[in-house]
């Protein structure tokens, strides 16, 4: 069960990263 929860956490982090990148690209904010 620990491995499953870790995999879910990794996928959530990856999903949030993609959302953040999409938001930044939409608002045209340069890093």
C-alpha cells in the first residue's frame, strides 16, 4: 500500500507541475 500511495503522490505532483507550466505559458510570464 505504501508503494501505491507513493505512485499516487508522484502522479499528483506531475499533474500539478503540468498545470503550473500551462498557467505560466497562458499568462506569458517569462522565467
